[in-house]
């Protein structure tokens, strides 16, 4: 698989890594705040995380529409800076006020920056090079999932290092439970915001200005029309249903991985590392699935990713210790492998610019995921998180069956050698 050579591709990929490092840390942050600053139920945790995800999702179509018109240079650059800054503000408010509502407001507003960046980055990643789009997008999303993999582990370690660990005393002596409590600090995590500075600078310098972007707009629109494929109404509804069912496992269930294992007695660094295993797994296999989709078609690869992830989701409901890390990595690896394939498919079937197409499909993926988080949180308070994960494994199998019902998208056939060298002899 040939690697893209354009600096623009690697800049938006690096920015993707940076912003998703913070995005993926939100469930860990909320779980930590629930244990040390603001007592929360599973429903409240689910509401905070889903509100963050839903806000970012709903803002993406508008950001994509704007990116199609001006290239999104300052939209994407400002989005990275906005998300990191507002999350830092939310942490400061949580530590000083211990108010759930006051903390959630800036946290939710921070997601607008993520919603602004993702369509811009995806559009440039898809259009800036001549290598196959599916493979290129898989590398772009690999960068994001690498950030998602590093974020929870780093966040958990930083928060855990600044927190007390009095649980060992309260477990041994229950009478101390009302006397000794856990305390923590968010200061180390706020200093981590400095790592966002290089991404902001590179985006501002390398992403094309509105004038430069406009000069190539006609060529992009012509190419867009030639690659567009019409998708029938039944197939389009099948794709929508597939994304909805998939959203329960990715990104829905990922938001509750920290909570699931915190309730089993794991520390912030341990469940942060578990969440990282999930995202790293998806990043690695995303490139592999993208390469296979260029050869065998996206439909089969999407279905395969769903079928393979179902046993891992079910296993997380029962396994503990090292086996849980393997299950989390397998769940992220297989469910995340279809992410770039769904975005690439949307570029082919949605008859609009790639910015708006990216914003629409990413917004729908993360929007349905946010709704899934709310449903998971509500169910968890009634039947328990392990039982909910078992239900999600069934939804994952249904998603795989829906993928098989999609029309086959046949990869472009390479001309045979005889066809490539054959030429008319009229000039002889």
C-alpha cells in the first residue's frame, strides 16, 4: 500500500491524533470526576458523555458545508484549539465548584471544536493525494484512533498519580468508609493541553487558504461527479440501520469501558489503559481493513468486522484481569475496522461535496453513538452494565447481517497487461 506524500495529509492526520487524544479521554475524565469530585450515577455519566458526543455530531454537517466552500483552514485550526481549551475550563470548574451542571456546560461546548475539525480533516485527507481513497482514509482514521488509544492511558496515569488510594483501607475496614474519602487533582491533566500547540500551528500554516482552495474547486467537483454511485432507497435505509446498530458497540460501549471496570475495583490508570487498548486495536486494524476493502469491496469487510467483534463484546461482560485487555483490544480492533469504510462509502453515494458528506456521515455515526450512550446508561442502572454489554453483542451481530444486505461495491479493476499495451496501428 503506497503512503500519501502530500504534507497536507500528514498535517491533518497529526491534528486528528491530537484532538482525538482529548476526545477519547472524556469518559475517563467523567469517571474520575464521579469518584473524586462530583458523585454521579451511570445515567448521569452517560448523559454527560452522550451530550458531548451528540453536540460534536450535530455540528459536523454545518462544518462540512462550510469546508466545501472555503477549505476550512481556520475552522479546523480553531476547532482543535477550542476543544482542548474548553475541556481544561471544565476541569477547573469541576475541581472548584463540584457542580455537575456547571462542569457539563463547558465540556459539552468543547465538542463543537471536534465537530468543526473532523469534516475539514476528512475532506482534505480524502482529496489531497492520488493514492486509493479508502486506504488513505484508513491511515487518517488510524491517526485519530492512535490519539484515542494514547489519550485514556495518559489521562488515567496523570489523574491516578495525583489521587489518593484509600479504597484499600475502606475495603479492609468498612467502618472507615464514611471517614476516609478519595481526593484527586486535575492540574496534571490541564498541563497536558500544551501538547495541542503544534497541531494548531501546523494546521494554520499548511491547510490551504480559501483563495487557494477555490482555484481547485471545479476539478474536485468534476471528479466528484465521476465517482458518485447511486444507492437505492432500500440499500440506503439498510446502511442507515447498519450505522445505528453499530453505534452501540462503536462508539457507544467504549464510553462505558472505564465505568465497567471502575465498578470492579480498577484504578484510573488501569481502566484508562484498558480504554487505550480498545482505541489502539481499532487504529491498527483500520489500515488492514481499508487495504482489503480496496481489493474485495467494503460490504464484506464491514460485515466481517461486526461478526468478529461480537464475541469480544460479550467477553467483556465476564472477563477480568489480562483477559479483559485482550477483549477490549479485540472489540476495538474489529468494530473500529469498519469506520473508514463507512465514511468512504458515504463519499461515493452522497451527491454533495466531500466536506458535507464527511460531516453528514460522521455526524450520524457519532450522533447515533451518543444516543446509544444514553440508552446504555439508563439500562445499566436497571439491569447492570455486564448485562447491557451482552445485549450489545447481539446488536453487533445484527449489524453484520445488515452489512451483508448492502449492494456489492466492486473495486476498480486494473487493466490487464494486454489491454494496457494494446494500441491502434493506424499511425504506422
